[in-house]
């Protein structure tokens, strides 16, 4: 009886609504035609609508002021939408419902790939190459543009900031205290981590410290480097391989399993989010974590703010060297702007993109809004309370443009760390099948590391499942 | 009944009462601990709040978390918006859902089963699946960037309709019939008899709806861009979201985050006793024994 | 016809509801259904591709894992999430002291106010192998090795079920309490006249009188089991993902993270279909319509 009813209701609802459906103008499914902006000389007064995830003020009002500041500096009429959460959902909804934005901030390359395949992005090659600002290698090093190229070799985005790399970050003061050197090999690393665990580096008389803590698999890149293994996909002779799922990874997982078994590794490494890992590091509970280069400075600065005489000293460390001398570090996906195909004011967007990479734009993106986040007087620049809380990060903590010098000295340790990133870090290859592959790899890798199953079996399982699902060749 | 049996029963009753209370207290403890943890973290200093050892008591007592939230956000406007959306949305929700619930208790109403199915089916729709079309509906009705879109979002729910229907079912239908004979219109019967007798039910739905509306997050994020129209939850969320996924420099200390959470639920805790009065009354009536 | 005229007032009362659902539920639903048959691109042409999206989903092993996880975890939450609040309501109902009852209700309702982000975080903390309260107790009392609850597949699902039941127990208990409040006091008086013990009163008055409420709650909870999302999203980790990722996590990953909107829509319609089937069964079993 009830089944019949449900069926009836479905049919009725369907028919009622199909009529509504027919009359609905399908703007969403017809190809979006951008209102071709007349090639006017001046963009003054033109509207510019931005959807951003990181760029902008820290609060709703701060955000309005931020948009106003862009308007003032570019002569455009700017609205800046910065959703408080669910950014991915917002972007998706906006794009597919035909909402019009001139600029959208994107922070991962897999998205760029998807946007390319789904007709979202517009070709910016000509714009970038003819732009005085953007084509200048001092503003953005020429090689960097490769990151933002589509499969057809054209440029589809413009950088929003400089993206760093992740690396092992070690307690330099603990090393010094225990008379240890920065490790170069896996065995040295083991000795050091063991010492962090057992020799009471924080001097509180309790064995409450760990050698190493991580959060997620990509954080172990600095250590996996010693076996020459790079995370995600690597193409070998046109074939997709996943180094973390090869036999060469077995001894590495065994090494981690040993750390876990001996209590040297934080046993929460599987459930840790990055915040927890950071907090352990900041509270003297662990001697080494793997995290962003920018955070070396943050760690040192935070501890200094708490206690000016702190012994705490974090330092970025180069990844372990493989037998053949290679060093693998993980570069973060770039943070960049795209101009969607349905952007009503692409010219205004382009004007913004140039502005964003000049000194004024960079000051806005880092320090924030004048008089709100910082003030300028006879003594030069100084940060307000609001500005201090924002930590000189309004979407652009670091930038490419080498002609723009930071107005404040870099936080301790960060320059050295960033130098390492620039020298060694490379992007990971994220193919569209990666999300499915990642599930399999992380699942077994973590099990092997936690000692829940032998590393050999784990890798075998990985390979079997990856092959079966046609995720590797 | 002989005295001995009565005494035995009294003794058994007391044992039961003690065990029962112990059970409840134990359960309450499990619920107090997380809450106390949030409070303790909120009242700790920034650095201390990041240490794992804080469980029940704040360390390095400080209201720095609250002052950070307070100084960086002008909460008046978002608070008012939240109140407007929550109050008007809840009233409409309770009224319309009750009305539908009332219709669905009518015996021999042609099409009733269809209507029940119609209502039930709406509850099976996953929000993710209809997010984009829902946005389009709001856009076509020019509701984007209006508080109305938030009032309309979830203005009626199958959940509440079915619950109200259930509460109305416990009112003897003869009352409806005799009121009809007295010449009362159906609408009057609904307001004067049913809404009044099912007061407990109304209070329950009201509480449920109030809470979920107050905590509503995804609708305002999707439908509102204008910073003068955002709700309290969104304002707080914008402040306490930690962009830890990228190499961002931003650090939001745990105390600030917890302070934000506390600020957002205090109004709910404040409203609760008022609504509770209604079902306590009902409860006392129902359970007034021994 | 006369029937319809006589009842016209009811249709008028129902009118806003019908319109509202047509506009804000059924229309988007039909549009979503349309999407599931399209090669849905964010911009540009969106050609119809028949059942390709459905085929893709059906041939994805992680979809089937997700379905099984949903049934396991959702089923667990359905059963225990029904029993626990009922016991709690009965227990609260036996409390005579008004202040205690009030406080207990307030306290029991607090976890529902906190979002899963907070509760999930606290659970992960409480269950942590080195500093978690649970392991500390286990080690003290039983002297066993600490258990890494959140990282072991054997525990993962139980923890999801347990924490979900715990979080909403006090809240759902309100529904039962409201149901109990609706029971006519005369029934209890009659029972006491017959010298019924408290247990007998529960057994012969409260429970039978609560039957309708129980049916409704069972039905409503059934509708919810395919929608579990926030909790899993917060508490999952890669080591247990294959045992706890439910259907909504699957559609989120497909749709929002991988931007494959067509397959995600198809997966959502499987969710609708499964809910429909399950609800029909429950509706029939509880004879819901005959109430």
C-alpha cells in the first residue's frame, strides 16, 4: 500500500514539477557568454567582483574595508565575497548556477585541472606575456608560470602569493643541549629522535616527550626522501607509478613502525590534525614535526612573545638525502586567481591581477588595510593591534616580487627555511585518479607505520588494490 | 496488603531511586566533561590553551579569548540578524508545520496518504544533491543576500509535521467533533483546542527548530554575501576558522576558538529554561504519582 | 466531490506546505535528477549521457564500501539511538525531585548544542592512546596496553555509533518525555488504584501509550541514517576511512572535492532510493499510516 503511494507521489510530484521545469530558463546549462567588455582605455569605475578563500579581511567588517581599499587603489568598484566556511561549496555553487564573478581564488592544482576540463577558466597567456608587470621575471620568475599551465600549455591563472614547502622542523635548542648534529641519514635521525624521547630534552625530569609527530602522510616526505620516494604520482616511461606503494617503501614503513613501537613517535600521528601537531611542538612535547617553512618563523615568534628569554629555537631542515644524492621536498600547490569564462568584467580583473603583484597590492595582501591594520607616521610603518592579530597575512604572507622588500624583518628562522624550499622543493604530480589512489595508499601506509600490519603485506595490498582499480599502470 | 509487603516495596523503591539517580548523574558527568573542557579552554591564556593537559579547569586564567573575539568582531549586527531569522523562522516553522500536522490527523480526508508520502519524501532528499538548484531557486526569486532567504530555508520540515501530527493524535478526536457541533471553524479548533492541548509538542518543536536555526551555517554561507546581513554563527566562524591547510601564517589559538563557540551557544542556554517550563508542566501532570 | 468540498478548509491549510515543498524540495530534486543524467560541466554544454553516471557509481568499489558502512553505522545509530533515549526518558520520568529533573534535562541537552567539530575533537582527545582519559582508566584498572581506538578498524564503527548515540541522547529523550507528558494522568491513577508497582506502570501504561511516539521517532530516525555526514567528516582518518566513510562522505568527495557533479548527483539519488526503500519497510512494519 505505502509503496504504491510513494510511487504515486513520485509521479505526481514529477509531473507537477516538470511543467515548472520546462518553463525554467536554462541559463545554467547553456554555454555562458561573457558580456564582452568593450576594450575601453580606462577601467575606472568598472565593477569587479571577487570570490576569495584566503584573501581579504579577517572579519566581515574588515573584509568590507579591505574591498574598499582595493577600490581606492585600483579605481575599480570592488565587491569581495569571502565566505566564512565551506569555500569549495560556495565556489561550486556559484560557478554552476551561473553567478558571475570576475576573479576566483583557487588553492590547488587538481581544481585547476577540473576547471580546465569543465570550461571554467579563461586563457591568460597573452595577458600575462604582454603585461609589463607580470612578464617581468623580477615580479614572477618565468619558470614558475609552468605551474599554472593547462594541458594545452596555456596559462590559466595568476599567482596570488608565494607558496612555500613543507620540511622537517627540529628543535635546534634540544639538539644543542644534547650535543647532537642535524641528521643526514636515517640512522642519525633515529638516534636523534630516540634521544629526544629518552634524554629528557625539556629538562622537566619526566619522560613525556616524543621524538617525532606528524599529521597525514605527505608530512613524512622529508624522511621518505632518504629512499628517494616522492609522494603522489611519478610518471616513469609514460606509466603512472606511486613510489609510496613500491617495495622500496617497505623499509621506510618498517622504520616508522619501529619508532611507533618504541614510543619515539607520537602515537596520535594518525588522528592528529595539523593544529594538534603544532601545539605539541609549541608546548615542548615533541622534538620534530614536519610542516610549512613559514611556520618555522611562527613557532619561534610565538614562543618569543610568550617569554622573551625562551630557549626555544625551531629550525627548518633539509630532507634526508637518498643514496644517489637526491633530495626530495614537497612544494605546496600554488595559490592563484582565475578569471571564469562568464566573468562580466575581465578587464577589471586583469587590472587587479597586475595591481596585486605590485608593491601596493603586496602591502595590502600582507599587512592589510592602512589605518586599520597598520599606520604610517614619521617612524615609518607600525602594526595596530588588529594588524598584529592578522600576523601580516591577508592572503599574501610571502610573495614572488623580489623588488618589494618586506617592511618588517622576517621572523627568526624563516628565511633559512625558505631558502631550502626554493632550492629543493618540487610540486607533486596530482592526477585526477589521485583521490581514489590516496585512500588506498594512506590506509595501508598508516597501518604499516602503526604496526597494525607488516609493511611488506601493506605494500603488497596497496599494489594489488591500486592495480585492480586501474590507478597505476 | 500487609505492612511487610508495603515496606519491602518502599525499600525497593528507594533503592531504585538511588540507582536511578546514580545512573543519571553518571551520564550527566559524561556530558558535563566536554562542556567543562570547552569552558576551561576558553578561559585559559592563548599559549596554555594549546597544551593538552587542560581538561576541567582553566590554566593561566584569562579572558583574552573573549576579548579577542569581542574586539575584532562587531557582534551587534550579526546578533540581531540571527535573532530576526531565528525568531521569525521558528514562529513560521512551528505554525505552518503544526497546521500541516493538524490536516494530517483528519480521518477520511481524501488524499491524506498521498500528502503523507509527499511530506515524507521531502525528508529523503540529501541537501548536497539539491544545493545548486536550491541556490538557483533563491536566485530566481531574488532572495540572494536577503534575510528572507534564511527564514525560508527550512521554513517547513517533514520532521516537524510528522511530530506535530503525532502530538495532535494524542488529543482525543471527539473534542474536535464536538467543537464542530458547537459551530467552531476548523481554524479556530486548531488554534484554541489543538495548539493549546498539544502545548508540550509545540514547545518541543519550537526548541528543536530554535536550536537548529540558531546554529544554521551552510545556508547563510551560500546565500549571503553582504556583511551587514550575516548571522552570528557566520561572523564567529569567519574568525575562528583556521586556514591550516595552506602555508598560511594565521594562528588562531584554542582559547579564541572556544570562546567563539561559547558565545554562540550562550543564547541557546539562556532560552532553554523558558521553553523547558512548558514541557515540565506537561511532565509533572503526566508523572505526578506516589 | 461533496467530500472534497467539506474538506476544502484542510486543503487550504495544506496549501502553503505544498507550495513550499514544491518550490524548495521537489523542484530542486527534479533538477538534481536531471543533473544525474548529464555530463554536468560547471560551464558550457551539459549533454545528456543516459545512465553513464549511475554506471560509474555502481562500478566504483568505494561506493559499495560506503553503502555497507552507512548501513552498519546508520543501523547501529538507529537501534541504539532509539533505545538509549527511551531508557533515559523512562529513567528521568521516575525522578521525583523537580530541580534534579530540570538540571538533568538541561545538562543532557548540552552536547547537542555543540557542533561535531567540538564533540569530535573531544572524543579524539579522550580516546587518544597516550593522554586520553579512557586509556588512562583502562591502564589503571585493567593494566592493559593502551588501545589506539581511533586508528583501529575494529573500534572505528563502534566509536562512531557510540558517540552519535551519546551526543543526541538527551535531545531525543525530549521527544519521548513530551510523549509521556501527553499520557492522561487518569491512566496512572487507575494503575495506582490497582496497586501497580512502578515497573508495572511503565510496562502497562507508559510504554503502550508511548507506542505512537515510538513509531514516529523510529520512522524519523530511519530517514536520517543515510544522511550522517558531519560526524564522520570530523572523526574519520585515513586509517579507518574505508570502514567509516558513509554515502554522504562519498558524494561530498565526488561532488565538492573532485568536482564530478554528475556522478555525485547519481550517488545522491541512490541515497534517495535506499531511503525510500527502507522507509517503506519501516512504514509498513510500524503500520505508520494506520495511526
